[in-house]
C-alpha cells in the first residue's frame, strides 16, 4: 500500500472527486479526514466510507474554509488526534456560469473565497506541522479551464489559474523543507450533474475528446494517489492534466 501510515486531509471529500480520492487513499492505507460544508454532510460521507472500509481510520470535519481561524482550529484537532498531517488535498471548490456582463462582486467573492482563499487557508494551516515533521505533500484540484478558459463564469477559470500559480510558487519555496506541491487539472468528469445532461448534448462533447469518453472521479483520485506517494518523490510544481486532452 503506497500511503500506509500516512494521514491525509481531503477538503470537499463528501462527494465526487473528493469522495473518490478518500476511497483511494483508504485503499492505499492512509488515515483519511474529509472536510464538508456541514456536520451532517461530513458525517454522512464518513458513514459510507466506514461501511466500505470498516477497519480504516476515517473522520470528518466541517470548518469554514473561507476563514483561516476556523480551518486552523479544525486542523489542530486533527493533528492532536492523528499525530500530524502528511498529505493535504485541496479539492473543495465551486463553479458557476454567469455571463461577465451580469457578474457581481458577490458572485466573484463567493468563487474566490472557496477556490483560492480556501486553498491558501488549508495549505497555511498544515505547513508549519509539515515543516516540523520534515516534509509533506500538498495537492490541489485545478481544472482544464485554467488552461483553456471558458465562455462564461470567468471567476472559475481565474480561480483555478490562481491555484496553478500558488502550486508552482509554493513548490519552489517549500521544496527545501521537504514539502512537495502539485495540482491535478481534471477535464469533463462524469458526475451527477453531467449524467443529467441530455444525450444529444453530451455526445458531441464526448466526440471532441480524443479518448472519446468523459473522465471518472476515480481517474482523478488515481492521479492524486500517485502524486501523494513516494513514486512521485521527484515531482513538484507540476499541474498534471487528466482530461483526455479535452482542453484542446
């Protein structure tokens, strides 16, 4: 098992990519703490994970990721219970598609608070502990639209471009302290929302993807598990595209 005895926090771990990453990390031997937007959501996801992995160490927390104080308090409890944090996966995020001419400061701030400040807050909350432990891994969910852009909802690609910049900059600064920092840029992923898209709309989208299929949450989870493991010990500052080349 590639992550045996590691402790991982996965933000936005209650569904989709985050939940798939939690499952994969548990399979690889890690203790996993997921964050969610509410206690009920976190506990519900933890119950599902415990049903599938009854012997695994898994827990849920629900800090306000837009507040550094809230994140620090929640992560401090994790460190006290599990002895520290080896891996952070910044996965929580929000997307939307408002046309620019209708954009408001409120919409912009909502996206940036979670997608950028949330990544900063979680990373800031674990870095001191990782430095004391002699190293760690910080991973983030970017997006193919950080490379290609999208025709509406501009704050989302802008926020993911910021995540890419944070990733590369932190990799340079934290590398000498034994901390690797990478991101994964997913393409169009098969989620509940995508499953609701009519076939006549979905088929042309798939036809434009060279691999001729949508991505699965497990595809992204596998990338995270690799980057978190010692197999990726010489990889840092990378933004790994896992999109079937849909970005083109």
